[in-house]
C-alpha cells in the first residue's frame, strides 16, 4: 500500500488528441470513443464482480459483525452496539497481545532494516558472485512461512537443535534452553526467524535502490577524501531514503498483522507468551466461536495501522520531492 | 607513484577477499535452514532417530516416499497445483484486461471502478477474512476448489491490475492511433498490438502470483476446514501437529513444499525479483 501507489488515474492517451490532429475524422472519433467505452467496461467487469463479491461485500459484513454478537450459527444475531469494543478495551489478554505486537513491530522492523541494509551494501560493492549472493540473501523471503517455521523449530530444539549446540560449542552452554517453550524467550525466538525472512526482503529492495545511486556523486565524494562511513551517511543514505522509508512502512505494517509464522511456530503459546492481536483474533473467532469479537479485533488491527501508513507515506513523499528539487 | 598504486591495489584486493569471505559465511548462514531440511529429509529413518540434525550423515529416499504416500504429501502436492494454477491464471488474465482498460480506455464509471481497486489494494485480508468464511459457507463454496480459487484470485486482483496498468501506460500513444488508422478494431488493438508488448509484465506477474498463492497459508487454513483439497502449506502444518516423532517425513514434506518454490526462484530469478519489488508496493 502507500508509496508509489496510484495517486491519480493515468490520463487516457488516445481519443481527443487524435480528433484534434485529424479534424476530418471527427465522426469516426465518436465511434472510436464508443467502442473504447464498450470494451473498457467489458474488460473491467469480471474484475469488478470478483472484487465486489469476495472483498467489498465481506468488508461491509465485517462492519456489521462488530455491532452484533454473532456466534456463527444464529441467523439474526442480537445487536449489542459498542459492547465488542468496550469488552476489548478491558480484556487483559488483548493488552498482552498488543504489547507483544508492539515488541514485534519495534524489533521486527529495526533489526531487518539494519541487517538488510548491511547485506545490500556488502553485495553492492562486489561484482563477482553477486548473482549467488543475491540468490542466497533473498531466498528466505520467497519460502512459505509454514516451512520456515518448521525448520526454525528444529534449530531452536532444546536438546539437539543447532542453536544450543552452537552455544555449547563457543562455551556459552549456560544460555542453552528450549527457546520456543520458555515464555521469556519464545517471542524473541520467533522474532529471530521473522528477522531472517524480513531482512531478505529489505536486502533485495535496498540493493535495487543502490543501483540508482549517483556514481558521479560517489566519485566526487571519494576525491574529496571522505571515508566509506562518511560516504554512507552523506551520499548513499540520503539517496536511498525514499526507498528505505517504503521498506520501513511495509515491514512495520506487516508487524501489525503478523500471523502465519507465530501460528505455526508456537500457536500463541506457551501460555499466551507469543499471542499477538492476529492470533488472538483467530482463536477468538474460530476456536471460541466468538465471531464478532474476533472480527472486531481484526478490524482494530487495520485501524491501528492506518495512521502509520499515512504518516510514512507523507514523509516519504516529502523526501522524494526534496530529492527531485535538489 | 607506480609503487604506491600497486600497494593500494593489494590492499584493495585484500579487502575484497575479506568481503567475499564474509559474504560467503553470511550466505551459508542464510541458506543453512535449507541445508538442514535437505540433510534431514535424505537420512535413513534410523539415523533420524539417533541424530536428526547432524548434516548428511546417511542417505536414503525413504523419508521422501513415506511423506509422499503415508503422509499424503502426494495429494497435497496435487491440491496445491489445483489451487494455485487456476487462481494464478485468473489473476493474470483479469488483471491484464483491467489494467489495459484503466490505462488506455476511457469508459463511464472508470473513476468509481478504480476506487474499488484502490480499496482492494489497501485493505488487508485480515479485515474481512472472518465474515468471508460465513459468506462462503452460505454460498456453499467452503471446502470447494472453486471457492478457494476465487478467494485467492480476488486477493491478488487489485495488485495485478495496478501492476499491469503501469505496463500499459508506458506504451506510446502513437501505437493505437496508427493501428486505428489501419482500421484495427479496439479488440484487435488490445490483443494484437498492445498485449504482445507487455509480455514481460505478464511473466513477472504470473511468477509472483504463483508463488504468493502457492505459499498462502491462511486462505486454505480458513476455507478448507474439512481438508478434502488441503494443499501443501496447511498439510505441512497438520503434519507438524503430530510433531516430535516423525522428523524424517516432516523434513521430507517440508522439502516437497518448498522445492517448486526454489526451482521457480532459481530458474526465473529476474521475474521473481521484479514481481516482489513491485509487490512491495502492495504492503
């Protein structure tokens, strides 16, 4: 969302311009316009129907669900006004899940940004083998999250997992534990896995942005005797800032609706230690049959994310405008 | 002068070697989970019991065949295709049509129609997934190939339309004018003139959508409750439920799940990257 998205529909190229150029064919231009309108409507109809039935309609339904108490069976559920919202505000489990969400968003956004940027800078400066590096650093992102969860579960396994083995190997045996079973570490263990995939995403995007960094500016800075850190801060970062903010927005917004990886690795446990709003919404709706309550939670996730989306979008637009002016 | 330059070069070379060393080490760390999966999947069952995560300590296809037959991963594999191929085709065809219309054809109601597409792009699946379950149940589309394909398609349509619209917008206006002068109909301009020029976009969208739908977990989890058409992702999750014991077949099942993804990724890296780069816009 946000970012490069639509702004305004692209003005139609043909039509009027053609009429001006060829005044003699004004009649056929009207025919053309009619034919274009007909084809246009025909081409968008299937798209519109599918979107209306499977997206707009359930969305409207969601808006209705939050004001009733639907249990999944009752055809005419009782109207309860804002009770779902007031209950949600007083539910300690919601706040616990929200807290986990916040941790997830903060750590799960900053860590991949740093790691992904570092990877991208490294790969950017070498030529040989860059195809292999790109492949290796990007591939975690294309994998299905379930598979990722399964394998990382083994890495975190208490007795024979590679993490504990590695810790023992370097003499940190006292830190070994069942990473996913321990309420103190479970959330961070799952986060570690998420960072692995999200860093891959940041990497590929930042790398493509680095390709557009002005080479002349880099050379000039080098001639001025700057060191590589100065060039990073004063030359590279400002130029990739809009893209960097875009990645930040996406990772951050993804943090609000995180579900798959937590659901697979811990299911929200142990004892709710890794529950986030998404997993709590799911279990409310589909395990406790509190359909309306779950829907309300899911809606809250979206609503919470909106201000961040708007803010980041504004910041990013301002930056890219500045970039153009400079 | 010359000496100095030579010295700088050796320093630069050393530095480059150091970088490559670091990069290789890091890429091994990144790829390690994949290595672990392959290693465990290809062990003998007895070796899995003793030493499940030791790397490449034995070799056998047994876990793969067990997962494929006893573990139903053969069925899941087929189901994944049945859920991914039609939905991907649907997204690509309808998005190309819609993208063309929004980019080049003025038609009444275009503003509103475009607004609907924007909404589809902005609203996360999460927001409406629960009501959609009951809607599908009411329509008799729960647990059906048709229903899940339509849902998967609808989640990708908005992005696809945007994606294809950008490709069509980039084509010069003179093209269709010239074709029109030659007496081509609007249909012919779309199919014969414009369509061949956006094949790279169609390729990237196809690969991207295929991967997204193949990897999708939440949609089959929610809308295939009975499991008749269960794909690899939820099949793997189900298999994981019986955890601890069957690590060998579980690793094999994981490998079966990700193998098509890896093959597609390595073979079509450019399209995948292009798709995901613009997919980023979706958020």
